[in-house]
C-alpha cells in the first residue's frame, strides 16, 4: 500500500497506526519493541524512528511505501 506523507516525516509508531497495521499506538509500540517491523528491509527497534518519503515499512506481512504528498 502507498502512504502519502504530509510534512517532512512521520514517527514509525504513528505510521503503523495511521495505516491500520496496528490497532492502536500502544500495539504499534509493542510491535516495534518485539522486532516485528522492518524499515527498508532492516529490523527497526526505535518506536519513534522518523519515516520519510521513499522509505518502505513492512510488518505483519504488509508493506507500506511512503511517498511525498503532491505539492499544492
């Protein structure tokens, strides 16, 4: 799935919640702490890692491609 990024970055846990991969912020934090989330193919353990346009986040068999929102 694609995610349009509005702004410079989104924290990893917020992205997981916004895309519905995690049902809540608490669940998102537990997923990251358990090592269940990858960013660009590498396990990410920082819950608030800054995710920027061009990065790919994977968790629970789902993949999110982060893209910059079109400029107005």
